């Protein structure tokens, strides 16, 4: 899976050309925000790209203060090359929002159809906004997200309540973290939008899935 590979720090190919330059050492003022904080801004940009644009994915990757800088060199993680003071709490320094538009009114799209990706810092700055046909640049998901009521911070609290190991790992100095909101979850095994929350340290991965409609593990 893409999320596992990126959390492992493996090398990737150079990302596609972007509509705006992205400084990998961007420093935001705030300690992180929930995914829903800047969703409306990202959606407005996507609607300028295509009035029929719909949300397909919301993604972040986080690195603790003690995570080695040289392990963040994967070019696909350039937007996230900044330490997060509390990894896994659902508040992130950078969020990526991915959108697609339905051609000819079709409800679903082939995955190779271009996507529009918006990277936003926690202080509300748009770091980049660009079209891409690469699934490893945020163009993730099997279908449009649809409506979701549970934000990333609420999902993280639910994950901590559900899994003691996750709760104990949140905020520690060395972990990497990821949060992905996808239709059906990262493996496509569930119905509806699902938050996949992952903490990884010393080769161990803790994964908790939370239904973005109910705030509970998907059934």
C-alpha cells in the first residue's frame, strides 16, 4: 500500500510538475489543525478547476520531532517535511485534498482520470494546487467520498479510545503517522468514507479504522 510504503521512507519517483512551487521546509505558525479546517478553501479551488469536482481523498503524513530528517527524502513527502509536535492526534501541519470531476455526468471515474490536488498548511496558506494523473500524488480512492461528519481530530480520539496501543503512541517523539479519509478505507473493504489512522515506529505499525459517518470502527 502507498501509505505503508511512504511511512517506511522508501524512495519514490519525482513528482509530476506542479502549479506552484513548494518549499519542503515550510514552517507554519500553528501546531496543527484538523482536516476540516481548510476543506472549504481546497474545495473552492477545485471547483475553479472544474465546477463538477468532487472530493476523493483527504490525506496527511506526520513526523515526530525525533524522526530522522534524512528519512523524509521521498519526493512524494515534500509537502510534509516539517515536524509535528503531537503525531497521531488528528491535527496536522499540512493536509492534502484530492478532487476529481465526473466526465459526462458519470457517477464514478477510472482511476487514471486526472485529479486536482491541493496542499494546505495549518495556517491556511495554499502550498500548491495542481492537476495530476498520478495516483501516488494524492489522487487516491476508489470513489467520491460523499458526506462525512467526523473530522480527523474526532477520529483520532475515537482511535485512541478503541486501541490502547494507539493511545500510548500518540505524541511520542519518534513516530511517523498518517491519516487518510477514503471511500471504503485504504483497502476498500468498508462501505462509506473511512478514516485510516496509522502510527509507525521501529518497524511496528498501529492501524485503526474509524467510520467518518459514525465515529466508530466500521462494521
